[in-house]
């Protein structure tokens, strides 16, 4: 028999007290569970297919909750909403599915087909002349270029970022125009299950905060350091994102976005002079649509 929400909340509070959590933390986590419960009832009543049954399940259901938060209008999830979601992730109290019947995991042998073509990239970021400059089936390692390990996520598909996450396969691609005024790194990373991918997303949402609203150095031996200023971290319609700007180069911005669809993490960077705000989101959304069709 499934446990009631009240029973699960009581059990969770007891475990938090054993861990020595502050009373304020218990209150916040309790509020988070209450908000989530209300969302379950609303989602069930509006015919979305979400069940009211709450189970100890893992992190996958968090993305369903995130996607229903009214965040797009406010320019992204605020810190209170983000804290609520991360509290729920810690509690591991989520619905088992956001749809009637979860699809099987996407096979690793179709990862190449999930990447966007140069023409699709051109449309997504509003430019022309994009070409593929390299495709890889291994993670990148730029740890020597970014000694600050908390900020290495500012590059896509980094080995040190995915280390210990349980990922099983990846396809990474670097594209640019001839003048390198627009550069794109798109990566898809396969996990054993949707729950594993969602767990990585939840962990990333916490880890990215360590590099929010501060600077980091990109080091190339023999050249001056490039100093980047990282903006706020946001979750918008289920996509984790931030933008870093290059100090001393007005308009140069590095857009980062991470999302998951099924068992696939979608990891995208757009580096350009004054990129459109939606550029990185357009790529993520189109790749996610391809994942959903598998």
C-alpha cells in the first residue's frame, strides 16, 4: 500500500532531525511538500494524467513539477522556487510519472540522430554559415583551463562535471561560422534510466549555484587569462541555464543550458556576440523534441 503524504512527511522530518537539520530547514522542507501536494491535486483535476498517489521514487518527477511552475513569465525560477524543488529532490517524494506510461530509455546507438543539423542550428540561433567542426563520442576535459572546479560546468560535456553520475554514452559536437562570431557546442549524454538523468539534473541545479554571480578564469598557457562573469542560475520550463559575459569584451556572452528528456541529458553552449536570449533554449527544445520521438 502506498504511504500517505502525511506519513511520508513525518518520516522525512524525523530523518532530518537525526541529521541535525535546523528547525527552519524542517519548516521550509515541510512547506515544499505541502506546495507539491497542492500541485498534485491540481494536476490530477486538470486531466494531465498525473496520479495523486505519492511514492518514494527518486528525482524524475521533479521535472514534471518544475515544468508546471509559472517561471517563464518571470524570466526563470526564483530562488524560493528553486529551493522548494531541491528540497523535494532531497526528500525523494515525487509522482512516479507525469504521463500515462513512461517510454523506454533511448538507446545509445541513436544519439547521433538527436543532434541538430547545421541548418537547424542556424535557425535556432538566428544566423547563417554554421558548419560542423568536430564530433566526439568522449567527454571533453578542460579542467586545466578552468582550475576553479565549481565553474567547469560553463563548458558542455566536461568529464569532471559528469564524473560519478553514471552516464554511459555521449555525442558531442562543435559548430561555428567562418568568423567564429557564433560558436555552438551541443551534447547529448545517455544514462541508464530517466531517473538517473533526472538525478544528475537535480545535482547540477545545486552545483551550478557555487559559480553564480561571480567570476572565473579561463587559462591558456602563453596567453592572458580570459575572465568570465557568471550571471544568476535559473530553471525555466525545466531547463537549467545561466549566461557568462567576457570581461573587457562588450557583448560577448556564453549561454549555458542543461535539460533532460527521458534518459538523455541535453547539454548546450552558445558563444556569440550579443546572442539572442532564446538561442540556447531553442537548441535544447529542439533536441528534446527529437528525444521524445525515439
